[in-house]
């Protein structure tokens, strides 16, 4: 497949490295690719970052058939941009796809697409210590259908976000709340997949922890 590229007409202002939190700013371009049963994965493209229009009945909104990954690009002291073991992330991403009945993708092709996207957005990679460009590949079910089955269509997209530390404490130690009362994953479930529902399952206990001054939960 050939990746088509459409550049944005107007570019955004870049935030200062010192102002970076996590997941707040997004770059000018994104990668998109579609799937249907007749064509398989097709129409790979890099285009301006933009909203995704959905029908209210789109299956991901009702049944949570969605997976994602998270990795980072770093700027070295010499100004080069590097990734850390992206092949391992893409392999895990395909494992999540299999568990959620989502069609698997060509990992080598997606790595090629990611490198092209990073080359276009290289000026977005921050250079201060502790900063990086966060990479979020995602696949969502896109059938406009109400009924419990696997979708027949999907959207694969990659968005990029310059980030600093994930937690409000920065890179200092964080307080962890240990709980045996709540469960994020169950035996025989999809706990080992990076799927949206797993993170929704963690919200209530995390809010309880935050109210008591803790930053994160250790699930026992």
C-alpha cells in the first residue's frame, strides 16, 4: 500500500517545553487507515489532525471495541529522534487486536507509516530533559449498528502529543493506594489487552485514591 500525504494549510504554535503536562497538546498531522471486509486494511494516509465524525450508533460508542498503544519518540543530545523498541509495541497491539476480535495489521507497514509521520512532525519533539513526543496508535470499531457482534469496519489512527511528566508530582515519587476491594481485570477476561474498557474499570477506585491524597492504585 502507498501512504498518501496531505499537509495542513495552517500550522499550530508549539508550546514551551516547560509548559508540557501530559496529553494536552497535539501535533498538526495524524495517520489514518480504514478497514472493511472487502478490502481489508486500506487507504493509509497522513493528513491534518482533525475530528472523526461518527454516527450516534457507531459500535465503539456502545460496546467498547477499541484498543490502543502508547510509546514515545525522544530527541537525543545530537538532535536525532529515536524510538525505543517500537516493534514490541506493535506486536502487543496486534495481540490486543486478536483478543478484541479486531483484524490484525502488518506491523512492518505501520512502523513505516509511523516513521513517515514522525519525519513530518519532527519539530514537535521536545528537547528538554524529561520530555518526549507521546505516540498513541488506536483502532476503533466503526459500524453504525446496534447489536452485540464484532464490527465489520474499523478506523486505525495515530496521533502525537508532546509531553512532560505523566503525574502531577513530576518525576518525584508518588503515593500509591493499595486495594483488595476493587478489580481492574478478572481471570479469563481481557486484562492483558490495552482496551478502553479496562481503563474505565479503573476510574472509580482511582477517584477514591485521589480523594485520600494518593496518585495511583495498586490492584490486589
